[in-house]
């Protein structure tokens, strides 16, 4: 039911982080996976890692904000694999900053990558799946920030847009046996979060019933579920994968009866792998304060660091 043998997949933003995790999960379940990204250094490394798992893989450069590149990317996937069964639209960015002073160009960029980019990908992928007349699975990456006010308005609005776009496309494309769903992670230790200080990680653990900071590995099961026959009657769904973080405002502090399933050292296994592949330094906690200094600055100000 969860077997993806023979399936042909693509993952955008697949070079590192959550996208690399999705690609490994789909390949583990049997799929061939194209790595789609703008990181021409790490993208081919990730494609080779998938090949080393015994699956076919190829790196395809594509800026998801450009409709012509997106169409060429889907054509390249089909040229390589012969068809497209599973498409994971995951490329995304965050540009943090106070909303009262955020520059319009930054708002535009976040919406262009996170929302317009995902829509352009959905369109081109669905056109291919419709032509194949064999259905398909489209999975978008939203965020808990679609449901709670978390980052800033551009990021949160782009992710809320993903959730509702997913519902609309699911309603439209069910007629073609195409399922469209999205996954909403909480805080994941990807390169996007490489600058997040340890005190903030501890705060996340303290506010999460399952007690540890999310990793790309925690999305392996959810993405395989949504890509496989196991989810054939699930469409238009936003699958929250947050360890319970958004369940409550936690006025009463959370306690623990058992140690969390994942230790702090295990939280950062893929983060360290990704930073190594990117050729970037990091400390023992997997922190690189220079990769996203603007995120570090927000946390430093909020936590008086
Ligand atoms: N890290 C988190 O805490 C978190 C939480 C919820 C949702 N998300 C979402 O998950 C997705 C992946 O995030 P991540 O944490 O792995 O980020 P990341 O920054 O670690 O990796 C993002 C990848 O997307 C690629 N990318 C960026 N712009 C692109 C473009 N225009 N075209 C193609 N590829 C592009 C980057 O090169 C990179 O490989 C994003 O949509 C993000 O918003 C992240």
C-alpha cells in the first residue's frame, strides 16, 4: 500500500533540508526522484545520493518563479523518466523583518517563490498528469505558519495561500484522479534554521508535547503516505506535522513522563550533513550564524541574547 516501486517523482527545493528528506523518503519507498533546485552545487550531490540508493535520479536546475523554466523542468523529468506520478512542491524562502517596515520587494519575492512558484509547478505537473490519464499525487509544502501567526505577514500569508490553493486544485483535479495535498511542518532543523540559537531550540522543545525539535526525517512517513495508494481517498488536506506544537498556547508548562524519542544530537544529523554538502562551517550544535543572520537577529532580539 505504501510501495512506490516504479513511480516517477520530482521534488522542488530538493537539494537540502526538507526537500532532500522528501527525496530520500520517496526513494526509500521505491520511487525514482528528480532533484529540482537552483543550488547547482549541492543539487547534483543529492541526486548522486539517491542513485547510491539504487534509484534513478537527476538534478534539474529550475527557478520555480519562472514559468518557462518550470515547464522545461517537467519536460526534462519526463524525458528522463518517461512519465510523472508524484510531484512535491517544496521550494520556499523566508525573509524575516518587521511588517511595518518590510520593503515591498521582499514581500514580492516571498510570494513569488512560496506561492506563485508552487502554483506554476502545480499547473505544469497537472498538465502532464492529465495528459498521461493515469492520475497522480501532488504534495505542496505549507507550514504551521498557515494556521498560526508565526513568522511575518509575507511568509504566513504565502503559506496560508498554499493551503487554500491546495484545496481549490484538489477540487478541480479530482476528476483526473489527481490528489493534491499539503504538509505543514513546524520548526525544522534545515539550513533555513542553521542560525537558530540553542536557547531557542530548547524553547521549542519546551512548547512541543513530543519534546524535540522537528527534523526532515520526521516528514518521511507523511510524504510517503501522501505519495502512495495509502492516501487515495485523501485530497485537499493540510497534514500538520508539528509534534503537537500548535495544539495549545501552553499556559500550563508541559512536563515529560518519558524522554523524547529524539535526542538533541539526533535532531541535527541531516542539518550537519547539509551544511557539509554546502561547504559551510558549523559548531558542535550544527549552528552557522552567518547562513541566515536575519533569522538569528530576530531570535537574539526576542531572547535578549
Ligand atoms: N525549516 C522550517 O522550519 C520550515 C517549517 C515549515 C515549512 N518550511 C517550508 O519547507 C520548505 C523547505 O524549507 P527548508 O527549511 O528545507 O529550507 P532550506 O532553505 O533549507 O532549503 C530550501 C531549498 O529550496 C531551494 N530554493 C530556494 N528558492 C528556490 C527557487 N526559486 N527555485 C527552486 N529552488 C529554490 C534552495 O536552494 C534550497 O535548496 C519551504 O517551503 C519552507 O517554507 C520550512
